[in-house]
């Protein structure tokens, strides 16, 4: 991942951001397979918050995942595309 991805302009084309988020979470779903179904609602909330670039809501969902479903939190943080999006939201202060 290059600097352009992390330090992109906040006015970045929304469809480009939406594509990245949708692709990252789709990839996570494929990786988790049946385990994803167990946490689908939690992941859906996180994905929607990321799509809106709602940093506080993302943080709330991550904290919940860490507390209530540590394996999911670990998978989210290990997934390169998802963790990159989370870092981007955190760094840019969205």
C-alpha cells in the first residue's frame, strides 16, 4: 500500500472508497467462510460505518468485536485490506 492510499484527499471519489471497502469486506467474508455467518451482523455494521467514513462508529464496532468476539477482531486486524482501511480512517480522522 502506497502513501497515496493512506494519505488520500478527504474529497476522494466516494465510489473509489466504496469499491475498496466493499472489496475488502468481500474478501474477508470469503476468507472466513461459514464463520462469517456467525458474525455477519457485527461485520455489516463495521462495513457500513467504514463506507460512511464514520470513525467513531468504526471504533465502536471494533471495540465491541474485541470485547465480545476476539477471534473476529484478530481476523479484522490480520486482513491486509480491512486493516489498511481502518488505519486510513484513524490517521485521517474521518
